C-alpha cells in the first residue's frame, strides 16, 4: 500500500529558499513526482525522480533517496507567485497516488 | 503537447439529480484515464481507474453504483455522479496517460467544481 507523508503547511519570505520534504512507504515504486497546485486549478507538473539524486530545473530542484523512502522539493529565490500547494505523488502501479500536500505561503 | 479537455468546469445541481463530467484527450489516445476527487484543503484522492473498453477499477470506499464511469473510446471517459447529494460537492479532476516525456506520462484535465444544493 501507499503511505505518503509531507508537512501540512510552511511559510517563507520572498527571496528565501524552502525545502519541502516527503516520505513514502509504497509497494512497487515506479517514480516520485512533485506537482504545484493553485486553489481551484489542476496540478502542474514540476518534477519526476526515479533514480537517487538531485534533479535541478531552474529555481526548483527535487531529490530522491529510494533506500530511505525520502524526497524533497527545493524552491530557491522564492516569489509571491510560489504560494500554492505542493503535492508529492508516488507512481505505484499505473495511477499516481498523492500525499496530502503542503501549503506554502510566501510573504514579502 | 498532450491536452486533456474536461467539461464542464463548474456545475450546480439539485440534490437527487445526476451530473455527467467528460474528459477528452485531444491529440492522443488514452487507453487509461484516472478520476480524482478533491475536497477543500485536501489532496487529490484517486477514485477509479478507467480502461477503454472494460469496466473501471474503483478504489476502496468509492461506490461504483454512485459514480458511474464509462470509457467507450480511446479519447473519451465520463464520470456520472448519480443521485447527487451535498456531500458529493467537490472538485473532480481527470488524468490520462499520454505516453509523452514532458510530464512523464500524466496529463490532467482542468477540473470540475461540483456544487450540490
């Protein structure tokens, strides 16, 4: 089964760096996804990790450790528009199973 | 890129009536589509996996007779909420496997906000 855990809320200021952690316990791991979702909108794909290590993509980076069942999303040079929910999702089987999401509030 | 069109974007219906939500893959064939439900301030919960030409697979706790899923073609899946009640008010969103590399295979519709009064 799946058990994906991430913090419920985080706050940060503009220009700062924030790390959102995600732990998972799944059977049949096929990859770890991060999505951004603004209220009332569809989630937007941010990153995908299937091998251990860091994947960097502009201001956003994602890390995976399969042995530890751990991932994090790193957001640099925070902007107000980064205020959103960040969803960690595990691809177990064919469907994506989402964690509860972390609501990030960025203040000036 | 792969696009999934979801319709309607919002709907208000009376308690006891049925509502149909459509998801179409516009430029690819989707043999598998997924339906999620999201309550306010909560995450996306997988309701069912829809396979073209066969019965949907429902997640535990989801009533298959209440949430009817039809995936009759490779480009269209529908979710019908039958005899809707206020507790069914939620954000419903579909996703399809698109086979591309951009989003590693998952494309989401824009979602449907259902309000049952």
